[in-house]
């Protein structure tokens, strides 16, 4: 099946379940689907915390769990599964190419380099930071490399690292959003974790210029999307808001128990404030700006005071802060339980977004492959789009 066709099938599947993945339980105390599927909602709200945590962290497990209630949802799983990319063995380049690269980052770069097949072209490392990927591929492929990044300090460090490794590696300080003209048919574009519009610009610009090869591992799909996602390829019916797209990248696989507890506490306090505001104003949910991390370092009462000042909420002369903290924790547990159904579709939305890029490239005459270049424990943004023509 061509990827464009797969995208259209996933499009239909996701549209059918929109009522489950679009509403945000953080904002809506009981999303409308709770009335349509009361047994599902009741079972989720009664699950032990440990099970909820596991299901929220593992999209495959939450989709399998959901498919027990709604068997049709199981079909989404089949459309979302992707093969692992074929990986070549990397030559032994000695210890020096990887100076200063933290372990996890190095492992991601090596996995990407093992999965991206050489095309005989020069490497163009799009949003390459210090150019680690460009440097590795230049050594591995025996090719010249160019890395482009907006940050002059990263480029300067990259230049030094390239010199130390003896690599023919040029650095361009430029805004990738306006740098399409830097690409030409002598380049093979690689982009590891260029966010949102940055990877979309690379794909559009490479396809317009008919480049022979590109390998892109996308991330932060929501960056550069104002309100609604505008698909690159024609024919899709799915409407994705910025918040829907954010859902695709909310998965974390690296949280320690302490970080996980803090994440829960932060959410509980925000929900405690939301409960208080609802009680004072009689209104429903109102969004608020990101909360400075320092506001969580004092007591709940201090947190409420800071939030009320910033949000212009007139607090009653006396109220029971402990009660609103308790309500916050209660709602946090409910939000996590009800979120299992959203998270069941998280990977499907990510794959749909990647398939949109793939379909755009296929319509431009490319042979396109989509697979995973590393296990999700190394990075959940592990999709690799490889296009050749
Ligand atoms: C997540 S990092 C990835 C860096 C590198 N590809 C890697 O995997 O190590 C994203 C990079 O994009 C760069 N960046 C952000 N906005 C940019 C823009 N408008 N133009 C070019 N580079 C940009 C950042 O400076 C950063 O180095």
C-alpha cells in the first residue's frame, strides 16, 4: 500500500473517533463521550493509579485496552504500526568524532545515521545545531557536509568540532524558514528533530527543487501551526487543531518517579486553581498561560495567590485552600483516567502527520519509506521518512 493510501485510511479511522481524542479532560470535567459510553468512562475512573499511569505512557497498550470496549478502534492500531528501518553497521570512526555529545543524543544520531542510506550526494544537515549528524554522515559517506542553523554559537562550536575531526564541513547561520534556496541537486537533506515548520519547510523546498534524497525525523509537529494544521498533501478530511497536534508529542519516556510525581502535582494544583475559579466566577474552564516553575516551590495557598493575581481573579475574603487542593488532586486522578482514550490515538495522529509529509513527497514523484529508526525509549520521536527519486 502506498503511504498516501494508508494516510487516507487512517484519515477515515481517526475522523470516526474524533469525539474520543479531541476533547481535553483537563478542560472538560466530563467530555461528551462519557454520556455516550458510560461503562467505558466508569471503568476508566475506577482503574488503579498504576494501571492508568502505564496506559497513559504506552499508546499501544491504551489502544489495545480501548479496543476491548470499541473493537473498531483496533483497526487504527494496524494502520499505525510501522516497520523498523533497515540499519547498516556504522564504520568504526574512533572516539573523536563524538566529542561533547551527551550519550542519549549520540545514540539517536548514530541510529539515524545507520538508517539513512547513502545517496552519493553531499550531506545537508537541516537545523543541525552543532552539526553532529552532518559530521558523522560526512565521515561515514566520505562526503562534504553543510549544516544550517539559526544559532551562531552552535555553528561556531560545530565548526571547531569539524576541524578537530578533520571533516570538510561548512556551517551556515540562517533562518531555515527562509533558506530553501540554499538547497540544490547536489544535496542529500537530513533533518533530525527539526521542529514543526522547520521540517515542513525542508520537505517542501527539497521537493520543489527535485532533490534526489532526503531523510527526515520530524518532531514538535505543532510548532508553527497557529490554529489549524494545513496539510501538505491534498485529499485529507481530518481537521487537526494546534492542541490536537500537541497531543501527538506529549508522550514522555524519560520521566523519573520524582519527575512523574511533580508532573502530577503541577497538574493537581492547576486543576485546584481551576476548581476555585469555577467556584468564584460560576463560569467554565478558561485557559491560562504557562505557569512559572518557581510557583510550585511554595505552598498551594501561595500558588493560588500568585495565579489569582496574574489571572485577575478576585479571591473571596476567606476560603478553604485545603479543600481546593483536595479537589485538584481528585480532578487530576479523573483527568488521567479519562485521558487514556485520548492517548490511545496519540501515535495515530503522529503517524497521520508523518504520512501527510510522505504523501506530499509521493505526489512529487518520490519513492518514500516511513519506519522507526530507534526504539521509543531512546526518543519517542523515532519516525524516519526516507524519500528518493
Ligand atoms: C531540537 S534541535 C536539533 C538539532 C540537531 N538536528 C540535533 O538533532 O542535534 C533544533 C535545532 O533547530 C535550530 N533552529 C530553531 N529554529 C531555527 C530556524 N528558524 N532556522 C534554523 N534553525 C533553527 C535550533 O537552534 C536547534 O539547533
